[in-house]
C-alpha cells in the first residue's frame, strides 16, 4: 500500500481537517443562535410541522422521530464542542479511527440539521460543508500518511465547485459573456460588506478584467489541480487568491473560506516549505495501517461511484446549480450567480404604535444585522458567519414565491417575540409589541463619491411600492399580504 500514502501532503491534511472543522464550528454556533427562532417549535417554519410530511420522514436526520428545541441545542452544542477539538488538533494525535469517527459524527449531526432546515438551509454551501466533512474524515490522523485517493477526491470537489460555477455563468446571464457582470454584482450581491462600495466604484475596465480573471480561474485553472507538482500548487494558489478577493468584497457565508481551505489539497509540503520555510518539508510519518488503507479505499470507491451524476451535470445543457443527487449530500453539483441582478431592491419592515395606520402614524424601521437598511449605515462584515434571515430577505426582494416564513415573521414582530427580535440589530419598540407592521420596497444603489461626501450616506434609495400593507393581527396578515 505504499502507493496510497501521500507523504508529501501532511500539511495539506492539517489545513483541510482543521479548516473544515472550523467551518463546522461556525455552522453549529449559527444553528444555536438562529435555528430555534427560524425553525424551532415556535419558529417561522416550525421543524415539528415539517417532520410530519412524508418527504421529511424520508430524510436522514436524528430528529426523524422527535424534535425539540432542547434536543436541537444539544446536538448543535455537541457538534460545536467536537469541532473545536478537531480545530485544535487533539483527536488527530490519536489513532486514525478517532478523527475518522469524530468527523463522521459532526457530519451526521449537521446533516440532521440541514435536512430539516427547509428554505433557511437551502444553500449550496450547506451541501458543500457536508461533502467536505465526510471526505476529509478519511484523511486519518497524524500517525498515518493521508491517502492519495482522498487528496484527489478533495481536488475533484474543488474542480466541481469552480468549474461548475464557471459553466453556469457561461450558460446563464449574457453579462458574464460580454464581461459586464461586475458592473452590477458588487452593488446587487446579497449582502455587501464594507469594501463592496469601493469595489463597485472602480473603473469599468477593471470590472471587465475581473470577469476575465474569474473565467480563467474557474474554467481553465481547475484542470491543473490534477497536474504534477508544482503546477498543481500554482493552480491552487490562483484559486485561493481569487477567493480571497471575494472574501474582501462580499459576505457569502463560508462559501469562499471553505473553498480556500479545500484548495490546499493541491499544495504539497515541498511547495509550502519553499513559500513558508517554517513549514517542514516532510511529515511525521509515512506509515499507513492496513485497516485504514482498506477503509480509505472503500470510501474513495463510494465517492467515485457517486461522481457520475455531478460529472454528467457539468456538461449538460440543462446544468443544475447547487443540487444534491442523494439524501446524504455527498458528491453534489455546485455553481453560483448564473445570473446577475442589475438593480437592488430591499424590503424595509416598519412598525407603529399608532391606533390606526393613517397618514399621521409614526412608522419606525426594524434594522437587520447584515442587509442594507439605514442609508447612512456602512455594511458590516459577517462572513463566514451566515445570517440566514438577512439572506432570505434578499430573495424576498427579488420576488421569491416562498413567503410563508415572512408572514410568520411579521406575526412574530406583532407579538414582540424575544427570539425573533434577537435576529435583528434594532427593535425600535424596545421589546414591546407594535400595533401595526408593514413592509415597503425600495430601490437601492451605492452613493457616488460626491453623494457620500455631501450627504454622508452609504446608500441612495427611492421607494418602489408597498410589499405588505399595514397589518395588526395574524388573520389580517394572511388577508392583506400582497405586492
């Protein structure tokens, strides 16, 4: 089994395992902070109700037979604790079966959460994290060399992630083909960060160069991840640098960070040592116990067998974006921003304590943590943490048909529900219920340099209509909702 031992990739294993575990830690903490309010027993889309559906009962989840907020928090906190240990690297010092089991435990725990998360967990990076966690579990501990088959399967994951995103862009919005997509993207992306406005105001020639660089990084570079060293390491460096730019200019939860982590699968010890001499050029051992070699080969065979569907999808005219081909979220199809919105709409939710919502009623806005609201407020950096409510508010403004959660969100505001209000940055009523709430639609754009200098605003906005007219009770909310 000497051929299976990837002795030149022990540093890559360290980055892959610890980095993936760090993202799991963030994901579990996010579940602790947000899941009960969004999907708990009194959530916007209650998981207990979802679990009554035949579809839900077919999903692999620890909550299939029973859900409670207490059980959810137990699973999430346990997953966070195990993830923290893996980040520190303590389990990796034990025999290889220890980190193997612990990675599979956090994978199963998070799979259980994702499979009852409904629209709040319907993001491609959930499947990406699950696939990454399952795959890196078979890299073993520090007492054995990582299997070369698993190293290459992680590269295959990066290939699907990058090449899939590149192909979905070329097949989708014309703006990616005529190099104009980034005239708009920095401004209209789901959740801008403090640098997004500066990126948007860069010259148009720079934005065209951005698109060309993106096409090169996603359509050409991924093939070289499988090339001999040091070519593969150079390809990985290009992927990493493009992802760093995305981290600097936007809030895409952990999508970019985990892509950076996974790209290290193509970085050899030798190259890493040349770049950073403090990194040793050789690993602690080349040994690989027969039992571990067998397990790694079985897992590799499984992942290779499951690769048929996503591989075919990459070259399909009807390419699917962010799709899972099995209930376990293994070997998925990925892709992002096949189309680019050219205008930015935002939903502003307001409440009033007036007895009637007449013209003299004083309406006060609820402020969200991440999404734009107050034109004077500079966007914050939250990624790799995922603000799920804020993301769905972006889809709502685009005209999403899935509005059940939003109706319940307005109801919870009328009740001044404590858990719901904790998801917001500002509750203008200080924890007391308003008498009426409404939702208005605005067209936003970044302020120019002159507007920023003269008016002190980050955003310019104009009202585009009423999304939800004033409502005061759940019955009225159902009757009055409409665009």
